[in-house]
C-alpha cells in the first residue's frame, strides 16, 4: 500500500506529533508499505521515506499566519480560498498514485484552516483519508476565543462522512464523539507509544534477543547473570520459576553466562540443568544465552538486561563478593538472593533473602508476594504490554490499514 502522512511539520522538527509520525512511518515502511511524509517544515530522516515540502502547510508560514490572524477574529479573509485551493492542488499532485492519506491534527486543530478545508475536499472527492486526532481545538478552553460559528471553523467539529477517525486516547474519543455526534464505536483509539530499544539505549545484540525471545512480552523477566557452575545453584532458580509461573504464566528466567571454563564437570552440570528445564516444561521460559551465542557477551549487553529485567534472582551457595547485587541496586530493581554472608553484606535490608536450601515453592512465593505488591512493577508490565510501538502497530495500526484495502 502507498501511504502518505501529513502534518504541519515533521522531524527533525522537535514535537510530540512530529515524533509520532516518524515512528508510524518507520513501522509502516518496515511492514513493506511505500511511504511519504508531507509537511510544511522538516526533512527526510529515513532514506526509505521521501519528504515532500509544501511550505504553506506549515502553521508558521507567513501566508498561513496572515490568514489565521483574520480567522481568529471571526473573519474569512480574501486570501483564504486562494490559499486553500493552492494547497489542494499541491496535495493532489503529491498524492498521485497513493492509496491513503493520514492527516495528523489537520481535522481537529485550527492552526491552518486553509489546509483543513483542502483536505476535507480531498476526502469528499474520494481520497481515502484517516484523520488522526491528537488535540481538539473546540474542546480546549484556551482556543475558544479563536473559534467561531460556521465554515471553516465547523470543519473541526464535524464528522467528515468519508473519513476514518482515530484518537490517541479513550478520553479524546469521548470528546470527539460528543463534539461531532459520531458514535464512539466508530472512532478508533490508537495510543502513542515508545520505542523501548531507543528509550533504553539498547545494543543491537540485545535487540536481537528481544525479538528472538519476545522479552517485552515477558512478565516478570528474572535475571541470573552468572556462569554456569554448581555453586551458583541454578537449579533452584529454575524450579522457583516453575512456581512463579503459577501466578505469572509469562514469567521467564535468563541466565547470561556460559559454563565455567575451569572445571570439566561444568558441562555435565549444564546438561543436568537443560534436562531439568525440559522435565518442567520450561524450554520457552528458561533461556541460557550460552545456547544462542558462542561468543563473549559484552558488558554493555549484560547491562541492558538489568534495564530490561524486573528482578535479580541469585540463589548462589557460595560467593566471594556478589557484583550482581550492587548492579541491580544501581539499576533500581528488586533483589532476591541467597542468605549467605557476602550477599547479605551487599544487600543489607533492601534485598529479599532465602536459604539456598529452601524449597522452590517458598522462593517462588517470595518473588510473587514481593512483585504483586509493587506498583512500579505493575506499571512497568502495563507499559510493556500496551505501549510499545511495535505492539501498537501490530495490534492496532496494521489492522486499521488492512481495512483500507
């Protein structure tokens, strides 16, 4: 499908809507769509996505501002129709051969009503148009003095019959429904999101692991950043995970290290652990990174897992120090660790302790009780489950586009 995105400005101009458009364009291009961004100000930021500049689309263009000054006072200036017709002609040219126009805020804000009128005519003449509403001028008190009865201001509170309407939140949907008379069920709600990889500044190798194991869909992700040796007591962590999954079916345990290099018996211990994983039905839930890379995993990637994980689980029988405890402290994550002197010294009153000989159900219960009462953990899961761009695209934007075919 050929899709054009329209707004007053686009990246690298800094702004919330400008950022959203960039993410939408990238996701749609990733999905194989031919993309184009049309705006009055901005530039090309992705080699796959052309940028078409029509200067008078910009809300800050001198022609636009001159017309807006008169409109804000309740008068339609003589240059309004001329500007709107010129914009319509340039948009028709830019949209030749394109299937869908997605206009952000153009149908709901009064920043360039000549553009709004031009897009309304395009929609009426058959251009498949999606109006993406972030803000609504008519429901914003600070704009009320700049809005007036009749055309063209009424375009911002009218249900364009041939357009599809999208709002970025449920509250905006209710506002738009009350404003236009559209039934709420005819208005799509598609929230804004975040790019977890960019926000957390994750390494490319980490992003590969996220895709491979769907780590953003995990709840909770428990981290065990150790080499595979018997003194690390990894079998207790695996059995405890099985207990945690009774409350959190999507729980996962990631062990980052390879088998210890100095003891030949470590290979047999690794086999014991993988057999245990199989017997407990946890093949998809217990991830040994050593099975997926023969190379040394850089410290930067291990650090990424501290940003991704929800808790540290460290059931060691023996430690000389216990660096993961202080790394978890700096990362601001809960610590569940064996009650042995080095770890008790590092964790103080801030960690949750258990005996390395405790039954797995007790360890699992400690984890569940601690996390289930943690509001930060709950909000983190909510964001991961609902507000990542890829998930929003897969679950909401892609089906909307398919409806336009």
